[in-house]
């Protein structure tokens, strides 16, 4: 019969209604929203999969540190084994927990923001209070916080991936939306990630502004570099044939970026996001390399936190680090400083 929905469409609708009901509990006051003493800057998205939250947190953290802020980063610690209360991963001087316990994203943030206080915990308000009781932080960065409505945020930054902005326009299983696009109305600013020079994104921005007119929009570019002490560069690998593997939210984007840099991909292997590599996985990677006659493998800095790199010997392992660069640094710095109450020069 015309008009009947498929089972997948029904499930998608129910998913969306469930999220809408949950959000309504917070907006109506039926669920408590906790406040921390220091300002909270949330970094999050509307879609499942990678929009670049971790490199965005790192880029924002560096800007704040340049202004003399002692920052804390609060994470869920996804796929980490910590199931208790808040876990302090870094006190701004030393690494205090393992990737297995804290999760891969926490490790990447600690290594890229070595002076930051980093804590993981399912209960982010509790983790924030834990940090404030021990450190004189100036601001909290809430990683993956757009749907974490139980914690008040002073600045709500919404990330939209320019390469795949709206997740198919539906919740799972029809699409990848965590919530409906109306949720964009909660954002204070839009960060359009993975923008490429010379391309126009006005249609994406226009669609966002249907839900939040005049929202400030900042374009964010992406740079890739080798995380290595050997002084290598991606440009130096141009033309080399490699096998690439990744267990991240958007592995296809990573593979495309490698080809853009001039690497020749003999093959690719995709794993689930935050995947912890088993001995069987490593054997599979090695076997693919033998089949293709490849001696070099390439992966991300997040992935390398989830296996022992020596297990890939004698293959040469190249770890790629992604850095986000704000097109309008002055504008994003202004909005950050206004949030933390620092003078804007």
C-alpha cells in the first residue's frame, strides 16, 4: 500500500522521537543541567562518524593556551576500560593513564596538548568538578558534547563536515544523524571542517542558517603531516605505494587525503571507530601487504594508540597526524576570549 513506511524508516522515526523526548526533558527542566565554576566550551556534531572533533579540540586548546589559559579537556573516554568515577589522564605535566584505560582520543589530546589537564568519565559534570577541586583551570573543553545536555555550556560549537554535512538527513538506520537538524538551533557558532581552498560552501551554511539565522560560521582547513622523529614528510612519500588502514569515524576521508598527498594506495582496510587491533588484525594487515608486495603501511595517530607498533615489523609504519587550521583565526580567537572573559586585543 502506498504510504506505508518500511521497517527501517519506522526504526529511524522512533530513534528520532526518542532523542527528541530526551532533549525535551532537559529543555523543560525535568532533567537537571549542572553548572561548573569555570566556563565550558562544547565541541560536538549532529552526525555519527568523524567530523574532526579531536583535532578541533586540539586547535582550540592551542589558541587558548597561547592566551595563557590553563585548560581542561573533559572526555567520555569511549572504548576505554575506566568504568568508575573521573579518571585523571594528565595533570598538565605527566601522563597518568594508559590508552587501554582512558581511550585513544584522550591519548591523542594529551600528546598534542601536553600542558592541558585531561580527565575522562561518563559523568562529565562530575569529572569537571573533580578537575576544579584540584586545579585552577580557566576553561573546560567538552569533547563530543553537543548531545551531552546534562552540563551547561557557555559556548556551544557545532562541527559540520564539509565533505558530508548532514548524514543522509535521517537518524539510523536510514542515515547518520544523532538528532534532527533542528538541533542546530542550539549552536552558538558553526565550524565547517575539512574545507578545501577555492571551494564554496554557501549552500551548506545557508541550510544551517535556516535553523539558526546569522549564526557565526568559521571555515576550518585540514593539514596532514607525518608524526615521526625521522624528519619525513608526506611530500617526501609522494609516489610511494602503501597500504592504508584506519579505525576511525570516516576512514574513506583519510584514504582520500592520502591520495591527494600523492601516495599510491595498493589497498585499504577499514575497521570500526576506536578499534583495538588484535593479533589476528595485525596478521591480516601483514598478509595484505604480502599479497600486494607492499613494505609500508600508513595509519592515523589515533589508531596507533590501539596496537603495539612493533607488531607490524618488519613493515615500515607511517603515522599521519591531522591538524585543523582556522581560516579566520582572529574571529575564532575573539569568540573564545569573550567566553572565558579575557580581553580581546
